[in-house]
C-alpha cells in the first residue's frame, strides 16, 4: 500500500469507498453483588442459554457476562443495541451490578471464580473443559479481567479500489486477506496509540493479589486498598494482566495467511512440557482439552486477530480462514471505559475506525520475529509507563519519543479522518483525532490520566469509584423503560436459545471422549 497514493485516490472519489464500514462490539463485564463482590449466582435463565444466545453469553466465568452485538454499518446503532442488551440484563439481575471497570471487583478467595458451564451436550462440555484448561494453565484471576473486543470490516467498494491501486493480480478473496494482514502488521507497529489514548486500567484493588497470591511491583495509591503504577495506562494489557508468558516467544508471522496459519497450527499441535504435567484427566475428570501450547485457536491472546464468521459446517477457525479468507479483524486490546454505562462511547468507536483505516492504507513492510518482539516491548512500555514524560519507544533500529512519534502519526491520521468525515457528511472523525493530539501534548486528557485525577480529586479508592459508577450506570440505563418491541424480541431470543440448547443436547450421538477425539483429528 502507498499511503499518499491511496489518500489521493479516495479524495478524488469524495471518500465514497469508505462509506459503510461495518462494526460489531463484544463487551465482557463481571456480575457483582450489592457489596461489590463477584456474584456467586449462576447465569440467569432469563438471559437465555449461554451456549446458544447469539447476544448474551458468558466468557471465562459463570459470573462474567459477554454482550455481543450484530455487525452494523452505523456506529450509533451498534451502541444502541449494546445498551439494549445491558438494560435487558438488568431486568433479569435486579439484585446485582455490572462492574464498569476492566480490573475486577472484590474477589473472595474462599468463593473462588466459578468456571462457566453451558449444559450437558458435547459442545457445552467442550467449552467448559477448554475453560478448565485456562484455569489450570494460567489461574482464574487473570481470567476475571474484562475488556472490549471491536470487530471491523471494510466495504467492497474500498477493496476494489485498493486492489486496483496495488495492481494486485490474484483473486479479490486473496487480496482482501493480503490487505488485512498488512493492516495487522501496522497495528502491531502503531497500535500502542490506542493503549495510550484509551487505556483505562492504571489502578486495581489489592484483592486481585491477596486472593490470587501473585507478586506485583505496584505502588500504594491510598490506604483503602488501591494499587497503581503512576504512569500506567492499562494494567490489563501489561504483564500483570491478561497475557500468556509462553505465547511471548511463539514465532507468529503476519506476513501472509500461510505463515500465520503455519504458526497457529504449530502451536495447536506441539506438546508443552508444563501442560503435560497438568495432564488431560485426573480421577476421570477432564482438566484441559489437550497438553499442547494452545488447546484451540482461541487461546492465542493476540492484540488483533484475523477472523471469519462461522459458517454452517463444523470447520475449525484456522481451516475456515484458510478456505474462505479473512472477513474482518477483531481488535482485542480495549479496556472497558469506566466512564461509559456500556463500556465504550462513540468517540472511541470513531477513533478506532479511523486508526484501523489508517493501518490499512499505510505502507506495511514485512516484519521479522525480532521486529515483532520490539513492537511488543513498546506495548508493554505504554501499558505501564505510557504517561511518563520523555518515554521513548523503539521504531525500527531507532529510539523515538512517544509524543514525537504520536504527533507524526497524528498528521497522517488526520487525513484519514477527513476522508471518513467526507464520506459520512460529518466532522466527528476529525474532532476525535484532534482530541488525540491534545492527549499527546497533555497526558491528563487520556482516560487513564483522567481516572487517576478523579480518584485524587474525590478521595475515592478504585473500589469506591467503581461501585459508585456501577450503581449510577444501572440507574441511568434502567430509568427509561425499554420499548415493548425490543423487550419482546430479546425475550424471544432468550427463549429460543434455551430450546436450541436442548435440541443440541438431544442430538448428540457420540460420547464426549469420541467428540473430542474427532475434533483433534480435524
């Protein structure tokens, strides 16, 4: 891709090929009781089946709801649907709160963190055993951290233009995959920008460590149990948070579909000595799906992943990508915004749209394992020290100041924002990119900086702040009744999902052992 050439071509068309970006949101959040402890209750039946409800499920824990929106071409429609899911859920969990922060609510060591269950079918057992594997490999406290996944795809008109611009001679399907991998490489180079701007977890409650028994290098923020790093943006994305040490050294290469799938397949098929010690079964009970580096593709904790929507067949995710190509990218690094009732706002969505479009249009040279490791080092620095004055990052063989690098990205990002505004007939993309520039000049304009200032100003602990926001957001979302039409639709979806779960359970013709053996063979 040649950035200036692409910008000129899009300007000549009034930005029209950029109109119609499609977004979907997945938001994880913990259910907490009214005292702020992780809920001990099971996933409510009124929410439907966590196995088959397409919109409301669970992630790692039975107490961790995951909201999933369909794909929308209008950002506000995705947010409205996400808000509806929150309101519907509040109707079912009247004596609980949805935790607004990425770092967990109070954790009780005696109670533990219940692993999600999905019923008695082979598919349900598969999902449960996979999570048992996560528990036995990494512990449960890492899994209690929540965040936002943002899914984005681009319109066909843009692909046609870019294919012509690049003079790509292969099929459109192959070009789209090729272009998405180009985007992913650039995201690894520049994606620390999102961590800096939107990282929202510089603090946590000490129960995360006292219950989990972990060591840490955090400072004491107050006398109420809050720990922090003074210049952190996202503890969730640091080594203290959601990560897998073994995966740090996986030689994943994003230069092509083939190299990526080769690395993924290698990790899925290669036995790990430590996981072998855990074993697959103990006393007849499964402890994990297998003893390999990755149990399945989903265990790869990438910052961004190429994805394809599941089809009607039973293909594994990597086989689906290989056969049908990349359909969209899944951005996985966003913290829940503790100032938003639904974890995300319109400004954030527009900035992500502009930034991922920038990553697509920008030149993206091939990367090596060495350069990829350097990018990972930048991410860790920004996660733990992002608001530190004069912080320097690695750009190729050179060191560069975060602010200086960020301002150079801003100059090109502004051009992309102007094109998106032109395509949509608005000015909001440019406005939010200007806010990013302001945050580079003064880190107090980042969400992490604003959060720490709020805690200091109001003399609040992380727990007190999060509890107050949880109750405030519940009141805000539930004060206006949902329309009968929306309520009826979500109730029907929940009811149908319970029926679908039973049908799956009744259709099983093999034992779980056989089911798992067949899966491993594919």
